[in-house]
C-alpha cells in the first residue's frame, strides 16, 4: 500500500477535525475549500469510510475538480488501487466508493444512502430547495451520515424566499452540536498574498 501525504491548511484542519455531524461552511473565494474537501474525501476512502457522495453544480465542474484536485494526489497511489469511471462519475479507492453527482440531474442523486455527503458550491446548488428536502436530506438516514455543506454565499434570499444555504448556516450558528457553522474569508488561505487579495477587494 502506497503512502501519501495529505496536507491541509490550518483552517481546513479545524473544519474537518470538528465532530459536528452537519457542517455548514460559508467561505470567501479562493479559500481552497474544494481542494480541501477533495483531500478529505481521499483520506476517508483510504480509511475505508464510504460510500461517499459529492454533489456539485454541473458535470463539467466535477470533471475539472477531479483532474485538478484528485488526480495530483491519486497518482501517488499504486495505479491498481484506484479507478475513476468518467462515464459513471464514480471513483473507487481500495474498497471505498465515491459517487459524483450534478445538481442538474436530481433524479440521479436519489435512491442511495451514504456515510459522507458533500455539497460543493452550496450557494448555487441549494437554490433548489427540493434537491435538499427530497433527495439529499433522506440520504442521511441509512448510515447516519456526516454532511459537509460549503460554498460562497449568494445572499439571504432566492426568488423572494429565504435562501436555504443561509437558513442552514443560521441553524449551525444556533445549534453548535449536531449542526455547526464555519465562516472563512479569502484571507484565511495562507498561500495567497494579502496584497493581492487587497487589490481584488
């Protein structure tokens, strides 16, 4: 079995090490959450904690994230220990399985239970409240799954109604045990130069 070094940024370690069951992460651009969650998924697969589902905006983004964040790490494992099926959007690492699903096709998300549920770009994905209520939330029951909900906030309301991402973030602020909210800015990424962030803002 090959050994790989998974290096998380300090704020990412704080997030992933927290014991809360539902974690809602509001973050600034370039914080590095997508890369951090990719490393987290690989780590959990190696530890045989699966099945895992990764829900994202569109399939083209899933493909890019796999190539940019998963592949550089996976290539350090023995080639026979993992396989990515692009047609099925399914990653296998040892005995663990990760399903990647797009919010474009909610019908492809339903029907299975998972130990870990990841919603990336939640500010966009959770504009569809039914996706959470009818497809994702029921998945928690089978394995009492842990859930990571992360993205850049897209306002408190969507089409005149409270934005679900905002609602869940507020729940994490008031619960703090099963639910917990985290708020990170672009400045929390130590790999970025502060002067460059200042110019962007």
